[in-house]
């Protein structure tokens, strides 16, 4: 029953969250048929279980009543055959006690039957819970809560990375340094490992080979809270929480006041929108359902800026912005992060062409490293991307 219930819940959730895609592809009939199949399987399974339950209940009642009648009939015969009134009274008392014990035993068997019917669902649920509890913790924090004031802020030394159970490496032989106060961009085609690379800095994953250092120390030596307090991370897919704009912008910044939050919103060009609503009290629905894609990204950028970290990581957080807003936010960020280290991941050359350095990834390896003009001469992949994007912009 639990397995079929999960299947029905999964199908329903997919239908609700993907309703726009379903309508856009005229797939209502397919999705309805899929839901009908899951519902029919669940219904049939529940009907089978309820039929068994419907049979056991009257059966248990019949057994109870027959045992009671049998006890009293036998007891009556014994009482009649008793030699004296005292013996009859003792026999009657024993009969009543025995009858009560029999009822307790039968009730226990009835309860056991109900437990047996619910046991499969409990086993399935317990198995899933045990999978979570028994999952090995792969990222274990160190004890270091201080760092060196070195000129090199972030360093990758022959780093390779592979996801668990993956047949091959996602990243191979990554080596580069990011100096303090430098803005470094990472660009490459979809699936080349850009997000995987920046995830190694806050230790969302650990490198399978090589060393990643922050401020001259291996990230594995740092206390996780201390390491991540140094980083402001705007994720590729903006994650927003149910609540207010104040809660989402100030998330992770306990000491942030309203002025600081609005200043961060201004950097992300989100202040105009908030002022047109209810300011920092603007309601944000689950996962930002009442915001556009660009607004979600700008709120995510504002959250990273509000933290005032030493290191900024923007993981393709400009992809849903129009070119005018993109340019304005980059100007604001350039002024705001001039004393901080910034890593920007993007697929748009127009977003990162003015970075201090651009790293080009292809198939998990670095194939280009330098400024825009240098890469246009030396890196064929970068040159092809620039040519295609310039053509696209010309068409616009």
C-alpha cells in the first residue's frame, strides 16, 4: 500500500509542479492517463486490503461469540453435574474467569492481525528512514577557525572530482589561483563542470584528488561554519523560502539590519520592485512562486551581497536577466566587491568579458586561461562561443 501511495503522490506532485510544461506540450491526456494508472493501482491495492479487513472483523466476532457460548454450555453441564452447591459455585467462578482469559487471548490475536496488516507499510517507511540515517557523512569539518592573510585567496592544485557512483571524473587536473581582490570568471559549455568546480570551495563536495585551499589553508582543515561564513554564494538555481523579502535577503546574516538589506537589494536592482510592493515585508511564496525568474535571481544576489563576505560566488545567476539589468548589476557589484574576491560562472561572454581573468572549461578540463582579448586569440572554444553569441546579439 505504501509503495502505491508513494507512486500516486509522486504523479500528483509532478502534475502540479509541471502544469505549465504539460499544457505547453498538450500532454494533459498523457498525464491524466498516468495519474489514472497510479490511482487504479492504489485503489485496487486498498480494496484488496479492505476486503481482507472486512472478512477478518466478522470472523473474529464469530469466533469470540462461539467460544463464549461453548464455555458457558460446558460450564452449565459441569455445574449441573456438581455434587454440591459449593462445588457448583466454585465451578461457576472458574468458568467466568476462564471466559475472561479467553476473551483477552482472542483480542490479542485480533490486534496481531491488525499489526500484521500495517507491518508492510511500516517496514517500507523504516527502510527509507534507515537509508537516510545510515548514509555516510562524506564532508567532515576540521577545527581551524582562523586563516592566513595570503595574497592568493583561492587555489586549486591538480584537482579532480567525481560524483559518487559516477563512472568517470567530472573535473580533471584543475589548477589555477585566484588572488585576493581579483574577479575570475568561469565559462564553458553546458555540463563541462563549472558548478561542480565552485561547489568545491564551500565544501558542498570534496575533491577526490588534489587540493583546494582558501587563504593558504586546505579547505578540509577549516571548521565548516567558519569556512562558509567567508563565502557569499548565489546558487545556479535560486532557492527562496516561504516568508518575506526581509527573511530571504537577510538569510544567514543575523546581524543585518533593514538598511543593509535594502542596500543589498539596491545592488541587485531589486529595490524598485520591493518599494512598489511592501518593501522588505513583501511576501515571498514557496520557492518564489510569485516572482519571475529574473526576480528570483536578483533576490539570490541580494542575499549573497547582504552577507558582506570575503569571497563571492555567482553561479550563473545572471542568465535570466535582460542585458540592461545584467550590465547595471555588474556595475554595482564591481563597485561593491572591489575589495573582495569574486568568482562568476556564466555562459554569456557579455557578462564576464571584463573580468580580471577568464577560465574556459571543456569536458572537465581547463582549455583556456586569460583575459578576453588573449582568449580570443589563443582559445578556439572561447572564440567560437564569442562568435555565436555576437551573431545572436546582432540578430536581436
